[in-house]
C-alpha cells in the first residue's frame, strides 16, 4: 500500500529524475551544446513540478459556466508562473546558443577541454 | 499626486523603460548620455527612498492599486535602501566614468545595445531589491543575469566567452534551484507574497517540504552570490569583462543575491522552522570562514591585477556572510555595512584599474612597472581604496571590520578564534594590496622615460571622488551606520 502510494506521485518522480539527468549532463558533458541541452532538461523538470502541483483531481479550467454548481477548478496561478519561467528558459537557451556560436567563431571548437587548451 | 509614494515603482521603471529608448536615440553618440542620465535619475530616487526609510519605517507599494497579497507588492525598508544605494551608486559612478573606456573596448555601432543591456542589469538588480514577492524576485534575477551575460561577453578578449558560458550555466542552475524552493513553499502556503508566506507558514504542520525548500533556496542563492565553494565563475567573468562592467558588477551583483539570501532566511525560514537559526549559522559560518581564508590566499599569489581583486571579492562575500551567520543585531549591521563599504573600496579599485587599463593593455602585475610615476593620481586612488579594502582606521573598510570583530566577540566562546581569523585575513589583504603597491611604485619601469599619461579627466574625477568617499565614510559613517542598524533590527524583528 505504502509503495503504491509512493508510485502514485509518479509526476514528482519524473521531476526528480529529469532534474538529475539535466544536472548530470550540465556537469559531465564537455560539448557545450550538450551542456545546454542538459540545462534545458533541468529547467523543464521544474516546469513539470509546478504544473503537477496545480492539478486538482477532477478539476477543470477556472471558467464560470452556467448550470454548473460548485465546480472544482485547478489552480491557474502556477501555470501562469511557469509561462513566465518558460520565457526565461527560452531566453537563457537562446543566449547560451548565441554564446556557443561566438565561441565556435573565436576558438573553432565547442569542446570544453579544447577551449581550455587553446588559451 | 504624491510622487514620493510612487518612488518604489519608479526605481524599477525608470531604467527599464530607458533601456529600449536609448537604443532608438539618434544620433547614436547620445546613448551614453541617455544611459548616464537614467542611472543618475535612479540614483536620485534611491537617495530619496533612503531618506524616507531612515527612521526605520517600511514603504509599501501596491502595483496598479491591487492590495497585497492579491496584487504585486513592492516594499522598501532600511536594508533595501542600503543595497539600492550601492547598486544605483555603483552604476552611476561607472557610467559617468565609462565613456573613454567603453569607446576603447566596444565598437561604436554596438554601443547603444550595450548601454541598453547595462540599464536592464540595473533595473533587474533594483527590482530584486524592491520586490516583495518570491516569484518576482526570480524574474528580476533572471532579467539582471541575462543582461549581465551580454555585458561581460561584450569585451574584446575572446576568453570572456567561455567565462560567460560558465557563468550562464551556474547562474541558471542557481536561479532554477531558487525556483524549485519557491515552488515548494507555494505548494505549502498557496501564496508568493513574502509577508503573507510568513503568516501562513505558522499553520503548516508538515515541515519537510519547507526544509527541502530552505535547502534549494539557500544553495541556489549561494551560487548566485558566489559564496565559497560556489564561486568558480567569478574570477574569469570579472577578469575578462570590459573594465567598466567589472566596476559595476563587482560592486553590487553578488551582494544582491546575498541580500535575498539573508532576507529570505531571516524573514521566512528562521521565523517558522524550529532550530533553523542554528542550522543557518552552522551552514553559513564554515563556508564564510573557509571562503575568506582560501580566497585571500589565492589573491596573495595571483599575478593578474583584475583577477587578484576578483579573488579578494570572494573573500569579502565571506565577511558579509560571516556577519549574517551570527544571528545578532551587530552581526547583521556589520554585514549591511560591509556591503556598502566593500562596494566603495572595490568599486574604487576597479575604477582605478580601468584608468590603468587605458594605457596598460596587459594588467599582469609584472607589466605595471612605472605606473606610479606615469599615472600618479590613479595610483594614489589605488592606495586609498586598497587601505579601505584592508580596513585601516580612517577608511570606510575599518568601520565594517570593527563591527564584525565586535560581533564575533559577542558571539560566544568561539569569538576569539573568529577575531583571529578576521585579523589573519586582514593581514593577507595587507599582503596582496602591498603587492599591487610594489608593482606600481617600486618595480623597474617597463619603458624607460615613458611620458606622463593620465587617464581621461572624467575617469580620473570619478575615481578620485570614490576614493575620497572611502575616507569620508571612514570618518563620518553615521548615515550608513544608522541604516545598517535599523536594517538589522528590522530583520531580527522578523525572525522573532
């Protein structure tokens, strides 16, 4: 029973696993593009956490409808927050990619160890 | 219409709206003037806010008239005022002096965009300080970070690029950790307003998510604040950034993250989690001490002037954190004072470095021989700010070191050991500042009979002014001291 209960929170498990995968890629990979992919996975994990916590069982979109009494709504606020966080994530990713392009122009490589050797 | 009432919002809005406007300014040469005017205006706003909160009150502002906790709230108290003064002051001083140095380092067609990014950093940093809710702090943090990556990468040295990439990785991880912590708190309380979180957390019975949140937020902000051992992005980012950007960021960027860390911990976690004061002290104090000692010894043996000062910055972050870890009024006011005084000392030093760099392309200490004779005023400013960095009586640095030593003595049986550590690290500072003095005054000149060639007058004037302020606030520290004391009192009141 306890185990089933724990498995029931599978969204949070996926969040934790994605977080770890992303962090691993950021730390371990030497290719700068792969690092950025890791960073993206890392950020997406947090989106999943926010989206999961706003879900109310049986809840719908928070719109008042005629004829429905005492409707159950999912909390819309975390979705709005995460919309902002997604924008932040996209800007970070694009800025990071722009940096990689310039690093490639200046160093001719996007491998971290080769860049370190070049200086 | 009472303009004073809208100052907290204007503090953020002025630089933010100026940023796109100066990109469109014609002719393009006006970009610098526009950016400087916007920075000076926000400095003026910060000064007005400081006088409004000097007596220990807190200014509240509801965006669009929607009352908290439903609307977006801004608040300014004595602690915010100190940090606002540091941010806007550093940005104004750096921009006033910046033109010759930036003309040398950035191509003229990119300059309007560069100044726009500068103003975005400014508005993000002040936004962090005035925001009264956890999620807006995150958004402003990312605005300032993204723009500061652009500023640092703007320099002519290609090594800036990998440095920025590293900063971007670590900065984003830090911000995302913070976001996770905020999410967990929201999960438990259903609110993001800091004051409201504090109220509602007292009803929360399951504290495990809060402990996790405290961990994520502390680590995330410590990454942003470059607390040892999460400081590895600092030396390269500061060293290869354009010189004026280093002045601005070294004076305030990491301190703002530390400000959020202190505020969050004192206001939210220490009030609601049992034994959290102890946990915070046990976490922060060792990191602070190791950071001070390690970074100071790295600075003692560093050959590049900018990198030496960057290492010293990491040690100073340690002092600020050490003050906060005492959980006492005097410790907190030492922290707040050190934020102010270190910004003066390090801002002045980096301004002087920018002056040196106007003629010396290579900033390794071994290449700076003869600078004392060639640029006497610049080098005099380096000496004054260096003394303030060490904490010699009569300079601003002395005040905060003195407070810190007092706080250490009152902190309990370990106090004497801490005082010894502060004194040892001050001796290390004497050592590395002396190395700079030796390099510029007593080293054999690289070129014989180089003509006297000072930096442009506007850079010299600002550098000289900051150096004099180091002495002024060493002799008349009343205003920042009063602010720091009421900031500390407010923070501890929140923690009770």
